[in-house]
C-alpha cells in the first residue's frame, strides 16, 4: 500500500513520521511534482491539480480539515472517494471559541475592556439570556457540538440545517422554507455551514436583516459565506450590534481592509478550530485500515451536496 502526502500549509516530516507509525505496513512519501509513483491513498490539504492528475488510481483522498470546498474545485475522478475529518479535536475548540464570542458580547465584556483601558470603573445593567437567543447555522458535527455547548450555558439555542436534524436542547429548523423563521427567532447568529454554491453569500443583507433587533454575527465557517459590504452597511446603520469574524474571503486579511479598524468587529486569524495532528492521523489511519478491510467509513463527501 502506497500513500502520498501533499499538504501545502505545513511541514511534512511530523506528519510523515506519525502516519508511518500509525500505518507501519504502508509506504508513505511526500509528493514531489512529476516524481511520485501512483498512490493507493492520499492525505492532502489544498493540493494542486497536477497532484490529482498524477494520481488517477486513488481509492480515497483524505482531507486534513472539515471543509472540502477547495478540493471540489479540482477535477477528481469519480472513482476516488473524498473523505473529510469528522472532528479530530476541532469540535471542542470550535465550541470554546463560539461560547467565548457569545458570552463576550452578551456580558458586554468588550465594553468593560474598553472602559477599563481608559481608567473607567462602571457597571452595566445585566442582560437576560432569554432576550439573546443564539442561532447556529449548520448542524453538522461541529455545529451540533457548538449548539449543545451554548445550551449548557442556558442560552435559548436555535439550529438550522439543510435536512431535518434533532439536537438535544436545541430548537431545530430545516430547509429553505424554515430559514426565515430561524433567523427571525435568533439574535446572535453563528455560521458553521459548509461552503457550497447554495451557501456562498448566505450572510447577506436580506438574511442578516431578518435577525432580531441588535443582531450579532459570528462567522467561523468560510469567508465566502459573508457579503462583506452588506455587513459593513448594517453595522454602520445600527441594524446589527457587531460581529466576530474568524474567516475571510482573502486570507491573510489585506491590511487596507475596512474590517481591521471597524469598532464593532472583532477579528481572529482563522484560528477558531485548528487541525490537531495526532488526532487527525489516528482518524485517517483508522479509516484507511477500514477501507482495506472493505468496511464503510464516515465522512465520505457527497459531491452533489458539497459536503
């Protein structure tokens, strides 16, 4: 069994060492353009089309992240299964990040921080949780984990997904017909959708304006979900109270971008949930072993759905 590794965002050696330890029966090498042999499996992140073209017999392509939108832009043979990560330590990180962002806004900790930096000692009237329902847009592995974490803090939590889901402690909506009701029932909106042709630009003026007055956006999915000029306009008009953004259409975010200095926007550099190498290697190795035994695995991408 031969496995090719092609991840453009990281040093290869720690990954190769971990994969070799987890799959001692396999030969595992980093891909070199024009020099690699045909592989049975591949572990990738943002590979070039040349890599795909040189691997026509791949049984499966394992993505080292949850989002596969970049892979689906490539010409990948229909016979090659695309497999995404189910979790690999990202869900708890995402829950931490989103809960922090929600609580920071709800408790006005950003305001206290600004005031104390100016030497001000003041108190603000406590807010009521029932006036700050949180809507989680996307109830996959990460979205469901985030929704449950928010419910544990006793926020009213709404969840929306393309198809019907049930999450304990969450009021669930589904399908295009219930998107409007979901947004109208939410004051804080958390985007955890996969990026597809249907979801690109879903965070636009029309949808964001449906949130309860004083709406707040948290985008931890993909930058292309957001229509940036619509967000800026709604913030400046006072229709939205603020936003926490971890993902952007262009990354790194250009220094001249308006988001950097906007007083109502909190920024982080695409760090809400990072791939944990050891957990990812263990998951991929387990799935490769299962496929070799002829067993089904979780996380196989439906190319028609885009996730």
